[in-house]
């Protein structure tokens, strides 16, 4: 088994230490470790974190391989410092059976750039009418624990209750895309001053908040776990904070783009800024940052949503919703949370690794950087600052809202169970 010595890394942003990897595990963490027989990586004060875990990724395979595949998506993940991703169910066919989730899981195993944990659909065909094979997907080789109709809301309260009751039996969680469909018919962007000035259909905050309020009460009634996908409004923060104060088992995620970008960007009519849920106001952005810092929002999840060029290079109304995010997530979090003093690197490790691994039951991920733990690690050059160039992305798609924008931080190395998947910024 090979050995790697990471010399002089700031573990979770602390004092420089040496980290020795032997095979698939961390053998030792300390100073002046023996490097005999080991490949040496000179960290030079870079920050070492546990491998990142994304609870919300769209890999598109099967069915939309023109946007992304499991191979290209996991390569993008490794480039961004991720060692595990949870793949959403809105594929073609939908991942609503044991057969489809096993296909996605096996593709992840074959490619090896990061672990892929499929998310199962809550309802058959994402149609919201009939529960999918939740038990069969959990019992399959993929061992599904997270279920979501992401892209669509489970808007029927009875179906949502039944799903919460069903997954409770095996400790699963329902991840809700909170969007009341009747309140967002024809919506194109956040409802507010900018939508009124541009004449675009408004997407009211209450469409998100009303579903979250209903679902936390359902989770309390049933005694089950509910997870809120891509929370985006200040009002949603207050509802989740209230629910947690009551002891309701709710967790929530925020995307990097909702931590940084606002609806003012839609004035450009550039469809790269069209996303679901929509970019909100500066007030919402600041509330989301504070909630992530104080733990009301548990995790950062990318909602990596790749689209081919033709689905974005068109008029606003016809454009697909979504942005790629795996390769820029950590940089955005550094800019919005670390460089602003809201989180330290230990906090980042919790929000982007430990907590998502815990919510999704990703065994072996989100573990401390200490002896005896799996060597799932990422090394970050936090002093770097440069423009985002999507031409260099590993993802098959290029629909990033950050093209040309200067962002801090660059992932230089990623290790999956001791095996380097990214070396000096290049895929292994």
C-alpha cells in the first residue's frame, strides 16, 4: 500500500502539521513525521480539510448525458474538493426504482473520482401522485437513505406525510424542494422591485415559506426527518429557526449562489442567472449567511445543475434553470463566509463535510482529520485569487454565473481513501 506525507498543512486552518496517509487511512498527524518510503506533498501552509460532501448534485445520467455524466460530474466534484456526492433523482428514466439507483451507484463505483450516493424519487415519475419504491431503493445495493422529487415539490400534503412515515422506519430523510406550484405559475425570477421593473413574472418568497412551514409541522406530527433543499429567503430562515427551537427534526441547505448573488443581476437578462429557486434580494443573502454561521442552516449544497450551451444561450423565458457549482463552491464559501469572518475553516469543514455526511448517512465521509480515520481529504490554497474560467472545468457544462469573476481559494489536491484524484490542480 502506498504512503503519502502531506507536510506543513494547516489542518482545519490551524497550525501547520504533517499528515501521513498509509493506504486508505490517516496513519498519523503531528510534527516532523517520518517520510521514509512516502510520496511527499509540500503543503506550504495550505488548508487541509476532510473531503467535501455534496448532498445535492445533478449528474444527469441516465438520459441527459449531453449535460453531464457520472464520469464528468465526479471529475468536477474531485476538482472542487469533493469525495462524495448525492445524485438527484430527476434523470430519464427517473430514479424511482431499485434498478435505476443501482445503475447510478455502480457508475460511480466504476469511475472512482468520488463516491456517488443516489437519491431516490419520492413519487413515481416525480409526478406527485403515488409513492415510489422507497423500501426497495433502500434495500438495494445503492442503500438509498435520501429521497427527493427535487425539481418539483411534493405539494400534496397526504403524499408528503406518507413519505415521512415510510422513511422513518429505516432512518431515511425526505429532502423537499419547497415550491408551492400554484403560486409560481409562469414565474421567472424573484418577486419584488426588480421583477416589477423588468416586467418578468414574480416568484414570491411565500411560495417557498408556506411549504417549509407545512412540512416541518408534518415532520413533527409524524416524528420523522425532513430536509429543506436550497433554502433561499429570510422568511424561510425564521421558520426553520422556529422549528428547531421546538425540537423538530429538520435540516436545511443553502447553495453557494444564494450566498453571493442577488436578483439585481437579472437586469442583464443573461439566462446564466436563471435558477430555481431564483436569486433573491441582498436582505435575503445576508440572512442566509447569518443562518449558516449560527447553524440554523446546517450545510452548503451546490445544486450543481449542468445544462448544454443551447439550453442557456437563448432568450430568458425559454432558458433552463440552474447553474454548475461543484468546481466553485468552496471559493464562494471562502469569499462569503470565511473572508467575512462569519465562519472559520473548522466551521467550513462542518457545513461542507461533516454535517452533509451525517444527514445523508455517508459512512466514512465527513470524518475528522486524525489517525485511524479514512483518508478522504482536500488541500486548499486559500491565498490564491483569480478569475473563474469555465473553459478549464471538468464538468461537461459551462453554465457558471461566475465566469470572469475573481474568487479566492483553489483546491490543489483531493484524496479519496488515500488515492489522489486531484494533484496540483490536475485530475489524476
